[in-house]
C-alpha cells in the first residue's frame, strides 16, 4: 500500500514538472512568435540584429535558434540602445584586445573586458578609446608639447694630474757630494730661490779659483799692455760663465767677486715655486751629472684627464665650461675649462681623453685624485620637446599618444633628435600646444587596441573606404544589410546562410561558451524539429 502511494506521488510530481517545463517553453515560443509577427507588421519596423534569448553575449544578423531550440529575439531600430555620449553616436563596439571582432551592442570578451565603443566621426582605426573610469584607474597623466632649451650634461670620470707646464726636475750638471739638505721631506712647499742643499764638487772649487786668479791678474796688470789685460779678462769671464752654467746663483757669484775667496761648498736653490713631489737625495750621497735630486711641481693649477665616451665626443669642444666633483669634498664644486681633446681613442674602453684645466689656489685637489666632470653641452636655442616617458620606442619607430579628450588617444609616429635632461627633441610628428601621455602609456597599450591603431596609421584611406563600401553592400541570404564595422559578425555567422528555419545550429567559434553544458551539446548534437537521437539510434522529444 505504501509503495503504491509513493509511486503515485512520484508520478504526479514528474507529470507536473514536465507540464511546467512545457508551459514555459510554449510561452517562450508564443512570445518569440508574437515578436516575429510584429516584425512583419505593417509598421515595417527594421530589425537591426537578433540577440540571444538567454541574455548571453551573442548576436546574429539573421534569425537563428540557440542550442535549446529557442528563437533569437529581434532587436528593432526604434529599440536600439542610444549609447550616445553627448551628441556622438556609437557606430559599433570593437574587441579590446585587437582581435578582428566587432559587436553592435555592448558585450565582454572571454577575459571579461568590455568591448570598446567606436563613435561616428572617429578616425577609422587610428584612435584609441578608453572609458574615463579606466583612464582614472590607470593613472594617466599628460603633458603639453612645449619649446625649451635642451642642455645635455656629459658626464666623464678622470684623475687629477699635475700641470705638465709647472713641473721642474733638479738634476745637477756636475759631479759632487751632498753636504747638507735644507729641504729634507717630500711634499714640502718651496718658493723660488729658496736653498735646497749644499754640495761639494772639485769642479766648482776649481772654477772659483780660476776666476779669482784671473780677476787678481787683471788688477795687477792695470797699467800693462792691452793684450795681457784682454787675455786675463777673457779667462776671468770664462770661469764665471762656467759657474753660471752649473746653475750657481748670482748671489754666490757676487759674494765670490766681493770677498775674493773660494768656498768649499756651494748652495743649490729652488728654480721654481711649488711642492716637492720626489726627493731621492740624502745627505752624504754622491751624485753624477744628470741624477735627479728633486722633482718640484706647481699645484696652483692642475689638470683633470677625463675619459669621454665615443658617442659624446661631438658634444665636447675646447673652451667649454666644466664642473668637477670629488668624493673628498662632496659639498664643493670646482670650476674648470676644457683646454684640449687628445687625438687618440682607447680601443678597449672606446673613450677619448679630454684635458680640463682647474685652478687650485688652496691646494685641495691632489694629484691622482679621482673626480667626476660634468660638461654642459647644447645650444641655447629653444626646440620642440616632450618628456622621455611620453615616447614609446620599439627600436624601429617612436610613438607618442596624443590626448584628444574624452578618453580618446591618437598614436603618432615621431622623428626625434637630441635627448637632454629628461626631454627628447621632436623634429616631426607633433605640434606645439598638443598634449601627450607621459604616464601609463604602456598600460594604455595593454588595455586598448594600440596595435590595431598603429596598423591603421599605415593603411591607405582609399583602401579603408573601399573595404567599408564593400561591407556596407554585402548582404546575407536573408537580405539583411551588414553595417560597417560588423564585418566580423558577418564572418562568424556566414555559416548560417544555408540554414533553414528548422533550427539547425552550428557553434560560433569566436564566442566562448558561457554554459559548459550548452557548449558540449552544441558541439555534439544537432536539433531538427526539437528531436534528438540518443546513442542507440532512438529518437525522443528534445524539449
């Protein structure tokens, strides 16, 4: 008894479910039939397209059925969404990833990105459009194209060296011994004429004695013959000249003439003012003619030998101002001038040496000190320039996005010149006063169809007009005219031209399946009169 009651209740529930499903199906069929009848009403309402009855992002230019056998719902011209922005009318919506796919109504792609509207009056394929919300989300910033003076700073590193014109080496021209050193330390500053050391040399003593003998003979023969006086005068002058050639100072020669006595040692004085860089001499040392006893350099002026890269040589010229900074004095900047550009180029480093002359009155700059030179290069003439960040450089072409307003951007190909201080000179492609994107231009490239816009830049306007005219006159088997920009929708549904109203269905390869169940059934089943054969070859009611 209980089993029969349970079986009866289940049967009633099953019958009620089938009846409810059938009623809903008949109501939907009735609605679609009434709308289809309305399309043939005397009002002659124009059908723009047919939309999916389940609200999926799928449209068709011709009547068709979905995988469940439901007719697509017609959308009439008087029911089309305004989709206008101010006074501008939306022509169609294009794929945000640049794929050849358009839609007459708003929709999303398989990644959930909104299709981008294309307005009437927009340049065909040459404009990137992004909604204001996404512009704000991306943080897009723009900057006007202005004229400015581009001053590029050439950076070069080098070492401080001694001015070659201020160096002096003390090397005696006679043999002797060092009796005493007055300057006995390296690095000690000296002035010109300051005593450096006292030396003993037999040659110096002999020259002094010769001078004294000749001078005494001249005095004793004051009343003698002219020939004898002339010979003694020549001997005296030659001895004195020999002492001068050995770098004996005039003060010592004057003392020799005044006192009339030869000294065992003579004093060697500093020939120039400067700093003792080398002092190999020590007391008691014997030296030969030509031996270096002191090396003195004037450090009031020093050189910086800087290494300039090969590509920057054209920006460096003699007389150019330079600023030097060293790590020892980070708060001090030394001013200098380029005095010479060496003719050679290092094949290893591809750099050329540049000599910069620097005044050094306080002696802060030391030889062999490492420093960085900054050379201001560039003409003081304003040129048209944009920030570096505004240019997208692919290696073969340079592109800038010009802000047109209302979320529209136009890519422009540029011809550029010099680069300096974060700006790039524009030779061709932009006009003064235009606004270019300086931030998030790469995000605009990722968010929008920049590649398609760039390809549109190279397309000829005549070819575009011809293609649009061909699409505008192309009709389907049902006589519906395809709107310009809906060529891909035409291609997607071209397979439906041979279909009849019996409802045969072919899966759209461009539209992703939203319902996995619908997708599998669409690929494996063919509906004909809502009857589907099962795996055993039997037929049963479809819906």
